[in-house]
C-alpha cells in the first residue's frame, strides 16, 4: 500500500508527511519523537497515522483497531485527575509496558498527549526510559508548549515542529463542515490562528456567559469602582465553576450505565479520567475567555489602522468598538498581548483564576 494514503485525510504540514514517510522507507525510524506545534493543527492525527503504518502492515482490521485505539500494541496516555496532569501511576505503567514484547505487531507505539502536563517527578523518573527505550518501540510526545517540557526530556527526543495550517485548508474545512459562505469562511479562517479546532470552535460558537459580562466592560473600558472590578471577577469565577460542575455532571451521567460492571480499580481509574477531562475542559474555557479579551483589542487595532472590517472578530459589536475608540482607549496591542500572556502563565502555575483576572484587569487599566 502507498504510504501517502495513510496521511490523505490530514490537511497541511505536507513536509512532515514526506519526512515521516522517508523515515519509514529508509528504515530509519526514530524511537523518540516530539511533535510540537500549536493546538488543533493535527499533531495527534499525524501520530495515529504514523502508528497505523508502523503497527498494521496494511491490514484493514488492524487499521480499524488503531483508529479505534484498541490495537494491543498502541498505548495512548492523556492527562487525568483534578489538575489534568499525567499521573505518576500512569507514567509508571508506561515504564513497565515499554519493555514488554509486542503482542501483535513487530513493535509498540506509545503516544503521550499534552506531554507538558507530566509531573516533574514523573518526567524525571522517565528519563532513563526515554534515554534507553526498548528497541521494538516508538515513543511520540505531543505538545503545544515544548518550552514547558524539562530540558532533559527535550534533549532526548527528535523534535518535529508543526506549522499552522494554511488558510486555504481552513476555508475548505469551514465551508464543507459548517455550510458557511466563501466570505464567512475566509473571515473565520483568518481568525483561527491556523487551527482546525479554533475554526470549528468559532463556527459553532454560541454566545457565552463571559460575552454578556465582558462586552459592556470592554466597551466602557473602565470599572466605576474597585468594588465593581471585584464583582465582575466574582461573576466570571462563579460562572466558570458552574460550567465546570455541569461538564462533570454530564460526563458522569454519560458513563453511569458502564459503572456497575467495573471493578474497584477500574472505577478509580475512570474517576481519574473524569477529573482529567473536566480539568482540561476548564482550562480550555479559561483560555477562550482570555482569547475573547485579546480579540477585542485586536479589533480595536484593526479599526484604528482602517483595516478591512470583514476581518473583525466582533462584527456585531462594531458600534461598541467605535465607542471604545472615541472614549480614548489607546492601549497598545503589544501591552495587551503581554498582559494576556502573563495571565496564561499564572494559570499554568495553578494561580487562582480570580486573582489572575483581577491582575489582568488592573494591567489593562480598567481601574
């Protein structure tokens, strides 16, 4: 079977497709690979397609197993628990499984999603495993934040850097999957940061609680008092907590029918999976909130420089944007980007969302 067909469903990053195929054709397969690049550009799709080639030898049944993540020689690890981290137990399991003989294929493939979410203790414990992996295995780390990995981990892996997806692929994706016009698709693609996930998010995005809270504030550009600032922070954190509880309840409800047949150990493992899923979803929602704030200032800058209004993210709030400019909102986009970046870093260090938002609003001169 032609190797290119394994990647035919993936758009973008063609040089990486060719590189991975050459690696296989020359039988020079790296055992420790780090796929690095922005969120939502297809790193996990590349990893699974690569695993498909390595594990199936063209067998249709085995290819289905890989796609369903049920192949006995495919081991996939995702963040779990309340903090959305890779647990010590999971990483210990990896060190044991990595030296076992393959069950069905000639080798084993280990894929670790969001590798930057490994606990430092776990990461350090894996150093020897990463340095001297079994000869019949391939380890693939996926990350959108390679700088957050321990330097000792990065040095042991061959890093493959993924680029943002080209706009033409995003336009096609939006038109085919969300029935948007050409102009709508162009606008969404331009705001998607080269990410399929972000494009899908923008297409299906409904008005959120933080839009109702933030739009009047962003338009006004200032709180009437410090107490008003704290009240807005409280509203946002309360809504985030409510959203978190809703996600957890929906997850538990969806899985409730499967619980009765599980052992105590399996139930404990499932609990960790639920906690991890909820934590990841909460982190994403917080990221969207910060992106929403940044997109407002991006639109202000676009209007100031008399850019094409079709590329505005907040078209429906054009009057409020104009009002904000007339009221003298002159913060540089560089200052806003720095403040948002600082907020993201604070949250990555497990800072309170309330304190983080309070500091952000103060940096943006809202009081």
